[in-house]
C-alpha cells in the first residue's frame, strides 16, 4: 500500500462535518415552528417559519450528503484499494469506530 494514501482524508472530513451536523440538528430542534391561531400577523409569521424550516432542512440535507459521500468513498477505498488483509481489517475496524459505532456518524445521520 502506498504509505502516502490512506483513509485519513475521509476520517478527517467525517470528523470535521459530524459536529456541524450535530449543531444543525440541535439548532433545528430548539426552534418552535408552530403557529398560534391568535397571531394577528399569522400569514407573515407562517412565511417566516416556512423559510426558517426550509433553510434548516437544506443545511441538514447538505451536511448529510457530504458525510454520506465521504462514507461511500471510504467504503470504496476499503473494498477496491490494493490493501493486504491486515490493512483491510484495520480499515474495517476504523470504519466501525468512526461510522457505525453507537457514537459514530451513522446514528447521527439516522437522527437527522
């Protein structure tokens, strides 16, 4: 295996984007998107809430897409890059820790 090429780039990108997704999810969960019937300006309020909701959904969706792209490329790396069996097993273990573990990025993506 080329010592200059590893899955480090994918792990780094996942590590950078995971807290961003956590922040987006938490921020969206802390917003009250509901409308009150007695709001005298309900139409304007509804438009503002819809715009906020769409913005939040877009941020979350884009972040999930970036994360999923790095996960997919890492899976391809593990399966197709010429690794010896020990290296491949090490990559699989890293993948489990970073992606599929309870505190990995996949459960966070599922939450989104």
